[in-house]
């Protein structure tokens, strides 16, 4: 496989991992009590997927302070930040998910290595 094709495949895989992470977990119940457990569970799920070499998930604890009267809230896009590194045939790509406050949108971007 040519270098450029490997880079494209790595970039694609990184994007797929972030998209899956985002769409599988948005809306899940979360509180300060289970945020760390949820982060680790999300990381564990992503690590099961092919080509993943690193993953980090963070839930914004400040945004968890405004929970419902029931003691929890639903995970929303503005609470979630993630980073995943994949390697395909020696080509690495890093995908990053961050909330863009100006756009009010969860942006995903790639950093090809």
C-alpha cells in the first residue's frame, strides 16, 4: 500500500473512531460520581476497535455541577473531549474531538503524523 493511501486510511479510521465514540455515548446518564468510570468505559470500548493505539476521553467536571434534581444529567456534546491515535501499516493519524464554543458545535479534526 502506498504511503499516501496508508495516510488516508489512517485518517479515515481515526475519524470513524471519534464518530462512533460520539454517537454511542451522547445522552448517557452521568454525574460526578461516575464520570471517571464512564471515561474509562468509553476508552475501553474504543481500544477494542482495530488500529487503535491510544485513546483518551475527558468529561468536563465543571459542566457536571448543574445536574438535575435526580443527581445526574445526560452527557452532552459540550461536556466531551476525546483524542484517539490509530496506526495503519505504519501510518499514524490522531483524531481530536473538542467542543467549539464559538460555533456551539463538537468539532473533530485530524492530525496526521
